[in-house]
């Protein structure tokens, strides 16, 4: 739908087999357009279309948008903020309090709080989405990746996650040492052998080698969480430890198994090691300029298991009086979730129908190859993410008394989890994979925008755009998908309704509105061409 709300362009996607993405693209594009409008001062009175604009769309009874309403196609699309109202009040208040005190992105704190719970809850707690089959059992495991520019204060987020879980590990270690010392003294007095005291639970993994992970999890079935301030170090250690070849691939295969959990046997020269539940949650960060180091991890699906969060810029912190009730409520929540016994949760009929519809959407979405082929694999894994998020939200309701422990996971929990995935995870994933792919999607958008501004005349055809824009030469279906964004962004208005439209009205005044951006793009393209020609001539 165009930004004026009068043109239904969703049929274009439906006609070409992308109906599953219609809602996704509508939400992501509109939220991006709204964010840009707010940044540009959209609270000003809406400009009225001139008589000339109305005349251009008269025959089609379409009122064209104004250039002031159009989104800036030359800017990198802003990513939406986390839908905080989808979280239980305890988690929302905690994220807001920590973001205010540190100045770090509240959306990153919100995702980190869910990742933190993923490391606390016993991974033998499972969600069984299917009524009759148990081939899909989803643990409360999340892999969260913070894409953190310098000075984004991501360390505050990582420290918060670490400290909250380390408190539990420290408590159990102290109790273990005290029990061990007491047993040694008692055995000495009774003149008998010292009995073995069970090892304490280790929730945090600091040594990320597969050898160490399997050794730790062979002693506990409840899983653990890897917390790394810089995931690039984890990746580097993986390749170094595995020798960068067959060993590195084997190391990665262990980690991909750890995402889903379940039994695993590690074969070693010194003897096989049995792990009854190889299950690890992950939270870490990486700087944008080190994204290329993760490029080889999308070949086996390791990268696609992460939920990327493109962090916003840090804001000045607010040194206000702490609300101790928020911290006490969060600490109490952590303690209660930590004490939950393993168990299996089912879905209600309503929540199962919602889960199945989402799963069907993502099966189709898995064929997407833009902004990179890995993005389709990322989308295809999101039903499991939906299940994990719904399970975590339901468990919070259970320990806080809003649901009984014997109740099935409600449609309310699944609906909130779906909001988080559709409104936050998918748009951030789109931005992440575009960056990871070198920003090619943004480059194509800029090329299309330049072609539209350069065009003379009130309308422009698909044939004209394809002829002058290299980024639209991958077929009619792909071209229409890319031009849909310009319809939603207020640049183009279809001349005809329906899936067969190949001509658009061009919003007047775009050249004047984006003159500076257009000139900068033209200079950039000229510089690129000059460098190419200089290389061919063998010049300096």
C-alpha cells in the first residue's frame, strides 16, 4: 500500500508467491517510513497535494503523495525498537531501568533480558508444539547477537547479563565448597572415606572450546549459557582450536547441535564422552567492521541461529534514584525460574493454530534470497524462535502467578512472542544480513532512487527502470518486489491496481527534496566508474 493509504499493492506480492511476506514487508516498510518521518519532523501538519498532483492521478482517482511524505531512500533504513508492551511488566521495567541508568539501547536490554532467562531456565523444560508427534521439542534456548557500534555501551548490557547469572553460580559454588569442607571434617572425625559431594551447577560457560563444553555438560543435563563480550574471539578460538579445517568444522557441528539440545557422544582418543543434553544458550556482541569474520559461518547454518540486534546509538545516561522494587522483582523472577523443575508444556488449540500459521509463513519465506541467501535460512528457523520465546514468556507468567504450572502455553504468550519476532527480530535480521552482505540491498535501493529522480515525465514504466537500473535486471518478479518498497515509501503510485501493473506515477518534487543525497550518490557512482576505468587502463 502506498504511503497515502489508498493503493493496495499487496496483490503484487500475492500474485508472485510471496503472500507469506506481505504482512512482514508491510510492517517493516511502514515502521521504517514512520521512523524516518518522525526523524524528519513528521509531527508537522501534513502537506496537501497541489492541483497539478491531483490532475496527474485524476484518471485513476488517486491522490498522489507529496515529496515531503516520501522516505529517504538514500539513508540506511532505521530498525524498529523492541515492542516493550509485549513483555511482562517485570522484564519491561528492568530493561527500561537499566537503559536509563547506562544510556545503552533499551531494545538491546530487552533482548538481553530474554537471553538471560534463557540461560537460567533448565533446558530440560520443553515446548511440544505438535499435538500428536514429538519430533519437535523446543527448549527455552536463544542465541542473541548484539551488533554494537563503538561507544554503544554494549559492555553495560553484557555485564548486566553476566552478573545476574554469575550471582547464582557464585551462590551454588559457595554452598558446594561449604558442603565439601563439612563432609571432609565429618569423614575425618568418623574415620571413613570422604563421600563425593555433587558438583554445583555451572550456568555460565567461559571456555568456549567444544572439549570444555562437552566436559561441563556431561556432568549436568540442565544446559548452560555462553556469554562473550566479543563473539569474534569465540569464532577465532573455534578455528584456532579446530585447526581451521576439518577440526573447525567439527567444532561448529557441535555448536549447531547445542542449539537444539539432546544427547550427544563426543568421540575422543582417550575415550568417548556421553552428554545427555548438549544444550547451550548464547549472548554476545560484535562490531560492524568485524562482520566479515562471521561470513563463513552461514554455510552450515551456525550464523542463522543467532537473533541479531542492530543496536542504536547510546544516549546520555540519567543519574536518577534507583527503583529498588524493579531490581527486587527481577531478582525474585530469576530465582524462581532457576528453581523450576524439568517438564513438558503443550499449546492450547488457539496457540497451536497461531504457531502452525507462522510456521507455514516461514516455510515459504525460507526461499527468500535478499538481502542474502543466508537470510532465507534465518527466516526458516524462526518458528523454533517463536516457540522458545513463547515458552519463556509463559514460564514468567507461571512463576509470577498469572498462569498455573499445569496449564498449556496460552495464545496470549504465543501472540506476544509473534509480535517480538515479526515487529523486531525480522526487521533487525534484514538489516543485519544486508550489512553482512556488504550493504548490497541498500546500494540497489540507491540506484533505483537515482533512476527515479533522473527520469523526466509524470510516469515511469518497469521497462524504463529495468533498462537504466542494473539492480532490477534479475527478473520481473524480483523487480516488482524491490519497487514495492518505493510504493510504500511514497515515491511511486501504481497507475493500475492489481498484480499486472508495470507503470507508476512519480511523486513530484523528489529531485528537489533529495537533491543533496542524489548529488552525493551520482558523485559516488562516477568515482566508482573512474576507479574501474583507471584499473583497466593500468593507471595509478
